[in-house]
C-alpha cells in the first residue's frame, strides 16, 4: 500500500512534463509540515511519556488523513483492475472478447481513414503546370523554330539567371495586355534545341517535372546547367521572387481604414494569383480584357489623329494591376501570410491560433484551396490541451472546418484519460455536445471510472458557473440570489446537530443540482455495465447520480451473445481501451505458454495473412457504375433517391459522372486490404465498415456526411467473400 501512491505520484509528475503542465506546489504534497514535526517534540523531561504518546496519536491521525487523501486522489490502475476481473474467465470467453476487440480495432483503422479524408487540393507545382498549359496572363513569348511558347517572365526569371538576364532588357509596356514581346531563343545543347525539348524544359522550370527522357541525359543536364544555371527548389525560388518583387505587375492595396492607419501596397504577380485562385483569376481576366479594350481605343485615336505624333508602345504603358482589398475580408496583418502561402504552399509557423482560423475563412471566401489546406494543417499540428477547446468550438461552428473538427475529436478521444488526470480544466470547459460525442465513442481511451469522474467534474464546473452567474446577476439587480442560503443551510446555528443537518441538506441540494445539470449525460455517456471500480460506483450512488441497486460489471456484459458485431438487444460494445486489449492478449499468452502441446493441440491459425487478396470479382466498369448512379441519383434507370432534392441546402448538384466516380471509389475502398482484413474477422461489423467506406468517399468528393445515406445501404459484398 505504501509503494503505490509514490509510484503514482512519480508517473503523474513525469506525464505532466509531456503536456507542458506544471504541478501546483501549493497542494497538499507533504504529509507533515515543519511546524507539525516540531510540535511533536517533548516540552520537558518530566512530561516525556505523556508528550510522546500524544505526539504519536497526532502523527497517526495525520498519516491516516494523508493516506485517505492519497486514496481519494489516486485512481486505481485500470489495467490491473481489468486483469483481476478477467482472471477467472475461461480461455474460450477470453478469445470471444479478444475477437470483439480486434474487430473494433480494425473498425477504428477504417474510422481513422474516413476521418482523415478530405477533398484533393492542387499543389503549387500542379497550378504552375496548369498556368503553363493555358498561358493565362502570359507576358512574353519564346520563339523557337517558328513555334511560340507563351510564358511568364516572373516565373522564369525566378528560376533561371539566363531568363532573368534575357527579360531584363524587355519592354516596359503592359505586355500582358498585348500578349507579350517575342524573345528568340538559342541554347547550345547536345543534339540541338528543338520545340519538344524546350516544352519539357519549361515544364521542369514551372513545376519541377521531367517529362522527357532526353532532358535527364547527363550531357543535356550539364549543358543546360551551364546555359541556364541550376534552379533551386521551386518554393524557395518563388519565395525570393515575392520578397524582391521583381517584375511585379500587380499591387494589393489597403487604404486607410482608420485615421492613424497608413496606406499599404504589397507588390505581387497576377499570374500567380490567377493560377492559385478562381476568384483572382476572374478579377485578372476582367482587368486584362478592360486593358486590351482601352489599348485598342488609344491606338484608334492615334491612327485617326495621325501616326506622326510619336505615340508608341512606351507611351501606351499601363500601371500595375491595382487590387484594393477590404480589410473586413482580408486584414492587412494577414495579407503577407496569405501571399507567402500562395507562393510557397506553406504558412509561417509564428501565426497565432486566431490568425489561422481567420486565414481559413479568408481562403474559403477568396477560393484559395492552398490557404485553406495550410491553415487546417497548422491548426491540427497546434492541438494541445491549451488549444483543444478553442479549436473544437471554432471548427464545430458553421464557418469552421469539418476536417479540423474530426481531428480535434480524435485528439480528445485519444488523450481523454491523460487530460482527466493532468489537465482536468480542459474537460470541464468542453461543451455538452463535444463531451457527449466523446463519451459515445467506442474508441475513447479511458476506463469507465475515468469517464464517471470526468462527468462529475464537468457537472460540478457547470454548477459553479451557474452559481457565479446567479450571484453576478443578483449583484447587478440588488436582489438576493438565494444560492448561498441554499448551499450553506443557515449560518447562525449553534447546535452541532443542526449544523450537521444543515450540511446534509446542503449536500443533498448540491447533488440534486449536479444531477439536474448532467441530465442524461450519465445514461448516454457512461457504460455502467463495464464499470469495474467500486469506489467510483459508491461515490456516484452517494451523490444520487446512479440508482442504489447499481452494481459492478459482470462478465456477461462484455460478451456478445450473438457472437458477431453490431448492437442488438441493449448490448453495447466495450470500449476499445488499449490497456484492456493488451491485458487480454497477455493473459491468453500466459495461459498458452503454460499448457503443454498434449493438453492443448494447436488450433488452426486465427490471424489473417499479411496481404489478403479480395475475391476474384472485377470492379464495376464505368458503364455499370454510371447505370447504378443513374438509378441512385434519380436518373432514368430506377427509383433511387434524387441527390439534388435530398442534399442539404447550399450543396452543389452532382452530375452523373461524378456520382459514378463516387460509387467506384466506394467499391475501391471496400476491395482494399484495409476493409478486406476487417471484414474477414470473426466479429466484424460489416454494416459499420460499409458506413465508414461511404463516409470516406463522400468526404473525398467534398460532400457533406449526410450524402453517405444516399449511397446503397449495402454494396455487392465482393470484398468480404471468404
């Protein structure tokens, strides 16, 4: 008994360091103070025996109080409790429970994959490759063998010193409005420079891809490095381009929003803005069209008034494209971070949590997928006890990120037991919805005793907050709150019996208040049939949170009578708590090792092969998937639900081709090794696996989770054929 509390204290202090928390030195961490130890010293030689006996009695009382406090503070080891609980189980029952846990473990892998799914986001290399192919906003043309290649001077100048020197003597007029000047190109490379090699060279400079085998030949590489210079990493070169503002043809302008605010101009490049954002692409295209019309009118006026007036290209120069931004949409303090993400696909690490949330909303408004993705990644990387509650509250709102919300909930479920011990304040700050969502999860990493303790602590925090609001309101209105009288039970009573009665009444009132605050959280979040700690049960019964006839868990509550996955007849899965799974495996391993081969003949292998193969059924082709999609989405092929009519408001309609791709993606997932291995387990819950595959697919396509209900309830079971 004496060693357990010290070991617990050591482990708790070590774990606090991992969370970045610090223990409170003002807590009762010392059993005896210096003053109390000195008070045990005898005051005189004649009273030595009486003083010694009284000191011993006081020491014993102090030690008893200390041990009682440690018992209340330290929760029992859940792994040790569970091992004692299953010590008398038969090996057959243990294997049944192990099958249940392994099926839950496989379902958790599918759940993690579905939670991590999100729509594809084009990278910087892909956007620049698309910019090269479309030639949007090109301001120069490279001429080789009579073939013109529209290019962007800023990109090539940032990637190659040769092109930087070539474009240094270029025209100053608005080359984007005219299509750009022509630059004949002649490079000395083995075999000569032909249009095919130049096209491959430009693709490499724009997006770092080698699309031609000849371009990677050692002699060609050496010659091009000598002529062009060796380019650096794409993001680094573009970051330097943004810092220098070389060949900038666009300016983001922030006007004086306040009397003391000064005008800010940020130079940038319209081609990069256009290729990364459809919003900016539309703005740039409109401005360029207007510039072309204006240039044509000026040329017509010059021709009408005669061509000898000296009006040339230099006099037709246009200023850089000016984009005046509203600070209500894009605050000026976040504009440099947005441009950095546009040019490099990453955000600075020094941004505050609120800034990341604002950048995510800016990315959605300005149609910047790269900014949205980068802010989401940094928000998830910043998850810790201090940021968990703000991230959950923001991501769960309508303007937040569903992907970040799923990751924050996973973090809460994985760290629930650690948070309950090391940062209980975080759990008390959770909203009722988030707490209930975590407690309903089959993958919550906590024993039921920890769940009950967290519920009580959360309820007490809500009661205290409600009391503070009542007191504050009474102070504002001047009316008595009545809360202090309700909880104290009368302050002027002199009799000890009356004081005890008043204390009992106050405790009963507090328990009633706590029970009303928790409501149905205990019944919905706590799995009472799996509670193993008697102290937690007694505390809950004493506080009237559980009925008096509530008992501890029995083995029958952990075993599914049906022998398979799913919930029926009131049966609830035991949580996939990692210490419980390890204890079952350890106990079965010990029993197997103790038995001889004669007593226990070898059983057939229960584990699956490392790479199981799906059944030899070909996946549906495009025609069959399209036919199924037509029936599913309300087409001519059947009476399935109409996706356009049943999707939530604000969702874009889905065309039949996308619907067919969605069905094929679900089938690909179900035919993959993850779902195949999970479906072949003895206790597999195939309906839950189908649900995770459907959620996985609709999230990859950017659809809401409610769209998964429109998919077939059970696709062809090719993945689960033995």
